[in-house]
C-alpha cells in the first residue's frame, strides 16, 4: 500500500509539474506582456520552482566528457566493463594518462542515490587515475528471478570487480560502503588473494558507529529491527520489472535526508525563487542542477538494507569481530599489506568524527606506516567528496597516498 500510494501521488505531482512548467514558460515568453508587470515575474518564478521540485526524475548520466590535466584537455571515454544484476562496473579513461596509471575502484554508496552522486569525485580522480566505479542498480528494476542481494553479495560483488580490474588496483569507498569494502579487503587478505587492493581509502564511513553517534545513528538504534521491517520495507508495484521484490524505497530515504536539514532545503528553494525573480538564471540553474541529482533516488534490496541496520548500526558486528561472510568470521587482522587511509569531515553530521578512523585501530596486523588519517577542516559529509575543498585539499592527499604506496610496492618488487 505504501508504494502504491506514493506512485499515485507521484502521478498527480507529475501532471501538476507539467502544468506549472507550461504556465511559467507562458509568463516568461516575450510575446506575453503580462510577465513583465505586477505579479507576473513573481508568479512565473514560483511556478518554475514548483515545476522543478515536483518533476519526475530518472537515472542521471555522468556526462563527464572531458578532463583537464596540466593545461591540456582530454576526451573521456566511459564504458561498462562488467555487468551484474544488481550493479555494473563502469570504467573512465582518457589518453592523457600514462600506460601505467593507477587503477582505482570507487565504491559508490548503495543508499538511495545513484552512483552519479559521485560525479565530482570521478572527474577529479580521473585526472591521475583510470577510474572504475560501482554503478548499483535500482532494485525495483531487477526481476525477482535475479535472486536477492544482501551484505554477503555486496562483498562478493566488490571482490569480483577487483578481480576484473586485476592485481595492484586501489579501492576508495565513500560513506556507507566503507564497511563492505573494509570487509572485502579482510576476506581477500585472509586468502592472500592476488587481486586484494594495494590501498583502501575510506571516506566518512560508519566503520564503528559507537564513536561520536549522530542523529542518523540514533534513529537506527532507538527502534528494534522489527520496526524497520514493518514500517519502511515495501513491495515493488506490478508495473516495474522488479514487481514483488521487497525493497527500502528511495523516496523514503530522500524524505529522511530532506527532513534532517529541512530548514536548509527550504532556504535553498527560497533563494532559487529569489534568483529567478531578479533574473539571475545562472545561480538558479546551479541550485537546480544540485537538486536534479539529489532528488534522483533508487530503491535498495530489503535484505541489504536490514542487514546494514542490524550489523552496522545496532550490533556493530565488524568492529566487534562478529561479522560473517558466507558463514565464516571476518578477521580484520588479516589485512597486512593493504595500506589504509581514513578521511573524515570536521562538520560531518552523518558519520561522526572517529567512526572511520576506527578502522586504523581495528587492523593490528598492519604496520603503522601503512596507515594514514585526514580530518578535513570545515568540511561536511558531502564536502568530503564534492566541491572545491574536495578538489583542492582532499583529492591531492588521496593521490599522494596512492603514489607513495605504489612506489613502496615497486621498491619491494625490485628488492
């Protein structure tokens, strides 16, 4: 019933959005003088903001066409190099990279948004790396005969993607996937897998949520797991390929994120409205681009979502040494030669300070000179991987970290 009610509401809003868009365009048409007098500009701007807010959205494109390196501009090629039911592996490359450029797997969050949320992350790291990224599927588009997807499957997908990329690759996990990426590294370390990552960077990830709990953590621990099963899990309606699949709908995830900073989002839309009234279309378009991405949401498998709530936020299974993979305990002590970089934002209100850094204390088998920590000053959760501070202050640290340990492995091979 929950999903069907949402679909009905979405249909109404889609029609209203179309009508509002037509009204705004009519009032902004030079042939219509009413748009220049009285309340015309105000009404046109209000209709434009409403039309944008209520418009239906699909999966965005990365649209990374070129990248600038050393003053030269290079054409970027994007390719799908591995296909799986619940997620593909994309590769970004350009001819300005040397033949031996580092190969970096970026693990995008499976948390309601598409991988394109990391467009800025990919574009910046593409300057010096061949970049691969997990392009997770919208669960409502995955037929039931593809099976279920849970935390075990997530770890297996990462191992499979690293196998596809080959030995010597590097891995970077943004937010939620820090836990399965950390676990996959331990599983591969325990078996001395030849494709285990040379380095693992974890950014704003909930490795140990007992450290500096945030409001997101509080929501997850103040209710029993049964509450989440009964209140936020829904069944995909019949008109989608994944009809009958149990999912955590993306629209609920988006509603949660919006409610956390409702005043800020309301102010952003007021500013968008003001920009339009005063003819500042460039500033209004910048806000629209952000919300086009932010409101593009997808569903995630109920199994994976509920296991994340249980093991990451409620039981803290990985830091306590209790998390299993295919029935076998995950030993973080098995990470002995994958260098670790933990990055946290000083103003992160989703993953508190210390939650990601905990990974460095949980790996007793790894030498201290293979561990590094960065606290990004004056940076919030999204600023860790997007924006000017990401490009100028955080990305260079990651590049240096990868280069340092590549050089170290090269010296080791020579010796």
